C-alpha cells in the first residue's frame, strides 16, 4: 500500500517506521510450526474417528496431550514475540476485535481450554462418548485457529508476497502435512496398515499441493509485482536464502513424497516413518524462509 511519494527522491514510503533488522524472526517460525502440529493432530484424529473409530482406542489421550503441548508451545512463542508480557494482558482485557492477533489469541486460548477439558474427561472418567462429541467442536475451532496467522501476515504493510488466499492454503496444508506425519509417529503399531497408508496419502498429497503452490510463486510470482520479484531474488540463484529454501523444499516436500510412494510399493513402515520425520523437520525450514525473505526488502 502506498502512503506517500517523496518527490525529491521518488522513493515510495510504505511504512514510516525504522525497521533496521528482521522483526519477525524464529519466534514466529516456532509459533507457526507448533500451531500446525497442534491443530493438524486434531484434524487427523477427527478423520480417524470418521474412518475407523475402533482404532482411536489408546490414541485419544496421547494424541490430545501431544497436540496440547504443541499448542502451548505456540502460545508461549506468541507471548514471547509480544516482547512485553503485559501486551497479552491488554489483548484479553482491552481487546480490539478488528485485530487478527486479538481474535486469534482468544480463539487459540479457547481451543487449548477445550483440549484440556478433553484430556481431563479421558484421564478422570475415560468417557469416550463425551470426548468424541467435544472433538467435533474442537475440530471446527481448529480451522480458524489454523488460518488466523494468514490474516496477520496479509495485514502486514507492503509485504506483497504474503497474500491471504495463498497463505490460507499453506496454513491448512502445513496442518495436514504435520498432523498426518505426527499421527503416523504417535499411532505406530496401534494403526492398521490401511490406516497408516491413508495417513501416508494425506501426508504425500499435502506435500505435493504445498510444493506446487511454492513453485507457482517461485516461477510466476515475479509477474505480479516488482516487489515480489525483488523478494524472490533472495531464494533464486545465489540469493542469500536460496540454499535454505531448497533444503526446506526437499526435506519437507520432495523427499517425503518419494518416501511415501516407496513405502506403498515396498510396504515399508520405516520409510513412512522417515517421511513423517522429514516432513515435520522440513516444515520449520520452509516456514522460516518464507517468513524472513519479505522482511529483507527495504520498506522505502
């Protein structure tokens, strides 16, 4: 968004605030990565309930605990990224509902609260019926909780690379990718071969679709705006983040896709587990690169 033009220099001022360094760093990467795993596990547990509820035995509590832990990691890094702890107080006691940060913080807190209730229901009562009813509502809430970070990125001034439609798709795909990967690792031998293959397919397809979107941006993004072209130079050729970008693409998407395909051909649990581990690890790298590179471009 253009705020003003300085005639003397013809410089376009997009934000009249000095940002000498990267403002959103690895704290925000941890935020997005942990949230993807936390909400992704809920999506996968709901799919498991609809596909084969009998296999949820022994997985309800463990899956919820892992999701709960990662959601709290997400909240911790959200809090740390505010830089001043009392800002969180203001978000809850003096909320501005036009802010995606405020809306997201409230939704995420409600989400974590419901997860805690579900864990208590299982640990104290072992009430699977109540758990499954709550799972439906938590899954619905997981959708906006997953997406709201895309809204925050889209609100960022003069960061043309972050557009709401593509970032929303990538947030959902990150959740299904990491969620299916985590479910494969948590489920282990408790999952039937058919169910493991199903989650492997979710992992592979999520990786494929996310990779296609990134490659579309990589190849055609420069046609949209000069700013996007300048940003993408950081991940092309000898760009500062080119190596890290391709490490992320290979580890998060390309290798997991290949390993999922090979695991189906050879019926190999080890290959599927490796694909899951690589996808989770690589997702952090992918998210970090895409978060940082728009911030390297001077705002004026």
